[in-house]
């Protein structure tokens, strides 16, 4: 009877751990600008910028495509497993950006003016 109880406890724990690991992997796959920092909202049209290397080296990457639709513009950057990319997030009412290095293997970034989002995966 005790061995049956041990088995029934182990299976849910292992299933739970695999679900946590899957969620962590999915969460790590996409990064982007936080929608707001310290009460300041991400700028709608130029909230995010991508740079090859350090932003101070001024090698800003232009979007591969810009689409205009009824809800505003959408900028899309595409790169094949690019390395050494830096995302700079700009916010309304402050000159202090959020700067983050993107992990190698990112495939694309998308900026939507209407929803004021900038995300990479």
C-alpha cells in the first residue's frame, strides 16, 4: 500500500515540473519592452529601437518591413539567428531608456504603434 501511495505522489510532481519547465522555456523565448516603467508609458511610434552591438556605436537597425493599416503602423525586423543585438526602450516623460541585450537566436521583432508594444522572439 505504501509503494502505491509513493507512485501516486511522484507522478503529479513530475507532470507539474514538466509543465513549469515548458512555461519557463516559452517565457524565455519572447522578450520586449515593458509597457510602462515607473509610471511612464512606452512611446507609441518610436518606443523601441534595435542596435547591432552597443547603442552608443550608433548602428541602428532599420525594420525589414513597415505595414500601414487601419490600426496604425507595424514595424517588423527579421534576422537569422543574429547575435549582439541590443534593444533600447524609450518612455514618455523621461529621457532614461531601458536597455537590454537580446539573447543569440532571436528571429524577429515587432513594434505596433496602436498598442504601443515592442516584442522580440
